[in-house]
């Protein structure tokens, strides 16, 4: 058995994984109860797929009853620089570190299949690979394997890579001795809780996704509530604050996987450029990245909030045309951004020209809330 584990580690390391650990599907008996409590409180917001897959997600054995072992694999995606520094560049839109390079799902799945294929050929066992899109409790499994622990921000923290690990797993019918789990090393630290701009953590180790900027700018389907808009700042896709502030990042290092590095198109681009994107241009610019899955309209919603927060009146020539955009979601946020950037006379003229012709109730509500 030790020899097999060493062989698997060698194969996974050759495939590019930075963390290779072992656990069993029965190692997280409490994870299902925590999930059900989260869902019962409605903290998943619009993520209805979490409810639909809850029974399979609650236990790895519910997903695949024949599994005997789980190989937990981590890929470092550490950034070159501190993401918090970019927040000072208010005329640029901040894209979360994980989404600045190639979409990690396909990249990691290819690596997982390489390792799993070797294991199947070598041992004749059955294997299944999972990366994020399947209903797998990846973070509890990772903690049970010793890959890291779930910090107070509910994300995985690694002593070797800080907050910057993508996770994937190989379920197998092969019996492999598990590694020792990891204990919690957060101590009295509250840095991740205190930095959250929207108070998304009701308590340590608890997240209310409905208040999380990552959820609001990526998963949320409709208009973003007024109470969160100013706090979003210039974050146009995701938020790294609670990850970036973690003291364990002192041991982190930049990813060696070049395909995860920031592209020119996603490296905190100027808001003015983003405001000009129609659907075709959006799809072209963000092809192959996680950003593409939000769709143009929700992305421009985010960019307009960032523009309104920027205080940069030079963006007005690109905000104003969006008051007449085909998307009601975009028009609504253009009203909000315009109200923050225009002087009273200019905004009054826009309102007189457009408000009376508006038919969407949400956009009308934005015009009304913008004041006289």
C-alpha cells in the first residue's frame, strides 16, 4: 500500500498537482448536516442547484456507493501580487484571481483523468473524477485528507499554499489507506471576517452567500440590492478579500501553471473598455475563462456598479448609452451609475427623455429611487 500511494503521488506530481492526499468517502459524517442547515436558512440564495443536488452532495457515498477511497488533489493558483492592492485602481474593474486565466475546470479535469487513467490501468479498479461542477463536498474531504482546513471564511487554507488551491478529486474502488486529517490553525485570528465589505459572515465558519460579493457578482441573477452596491467598489467579477488577507498566505507562492496566469483581457481591465462590450465582444474577450459564464448583461451590471462607485465622470459617455440598452438589468444599473456620476441638470434631462418610455418595473423603480 505505501508503494501504491508513492506511485500515485508521483503520477499526480508529474501531472502538475501541488497537493496529493488520501481519504475515505466516509470521513466527513457531519458535512451533510452542515449543508442542510445552510440550505434550510436560505443562505444559498439563487443557487437552486445546491438544493436539487443536496442528497447526493451530503455524502460521497450517496454520489457513488462503490467508492472506497478518495484521492484529493490540489493545484496552486497563487497570484503574482496582492489582490487587495488592485482595489485602489478605481477606474479599473477587479476580476477575482481564479478567473483571470484559463477556466480551471477543464484544465484540472484533464489532469485528473490522466492520473485516474493510470490508476485504472495499473490496478484494474474503477475510477471517477470530480472537479467543482459535481456535487462533491470538496473542502471537508480536503480537510479530512490533511490538504488543509476550512478557515473561518469557510474556504480551504493550506499551510503550504495559503488560500490559493483549486481542488479536484478521484473516487476509486481501490482501497487506499487514508492520510491523517488537518486540524484548524486559525486560532484567534479574525482577519477574513473583519475585512468582508458586506458582512457576509454571520459567525466564524458560517457564510451567508446572499451577502457575498462573489455570489452577488457571479451567481445572482437579478439586480443587486442597493445596500451592497457601494461596498462592491470596483469588483466586477468575484471578490478575493477574505482569501487575500489570510496570514497563512505568507507561505504562498505564485502558481507554476502558466495557463492560470492573468491574461491581458482579464487582468483588471479599464472600466471604460468593459462598458463598450456588446454580447459578441463580451464572448470573444472572455472566451475560455470563467467570466464568460455570467453572460454579458450580468457582467455589464457589475461594471456599471463599479463605474458609479469610481466617481470618474470621464466614464459618462459610455454609461449614458446604456440607459437605452436592450437589457432591463443593464438599464437599471445604468440609471444608478448615471445618478452618481451626472450633475443634476444632466441627470434630469436624461430622466425626462427616458423615464416616461420605460416599461420595465425594476428600471422604473431605479428611476424613482434616484430622487427628483
